C-alpha cells in the first residue's frame, strides 16, 4: 500500500493510526491522490465520531486541526494535504479497509478533471 508523494515514500497505515488518535476521528483511510506536480498527494478519508459537529466553518477548522495533529506527530511530508469526510469506509467482510476502492475512485476523479 506504500506510495510516493513528492519523492517521499509514504506508508498509509502510519498516518491512519495517527489520525484515529484524534478524538473527532472514528476511522480513517489514506490513499494517493494523483497530482501533476508532485506525482501524488496524501489524501485522507475520515469517518467522524458520533456527535462531531459538521458545517462549512467547522469542517475547515477540523481539517486544519487534523492536519496539525499529524504534523505534530509525524514527518512534515506525511500530513494529508486533502481530507474528505465520508459516512463509512469501504470494508471487506473481515473488517479491513479497502484502500484499493478509494484509490481507484481518486484516479477516476483525476481523469475526469483532466
């Protein structure tokens, strides 16, 4: 599941483990997002905990807080440049996150944008 972003090797599980330590995060998945300049960007899909307030202003503040949380615990290049909140992550029958599904979704979005 490792990928390169701006020349750095990124292990998504380390970033996911860091994100789920934040009190607002119930679950997280990290995938590469295709980027013409850097090759890939680090993108996180986040499932919020019950009761976490949402809204445009709160989402922006929460994204900044989550990025700062990761920056404080991991290398500066590992923080998610983009965060998307979703209701549920795609899971296997054994309960593992299907990063492949999210990765393919991002690749499809990049093709449609180009």
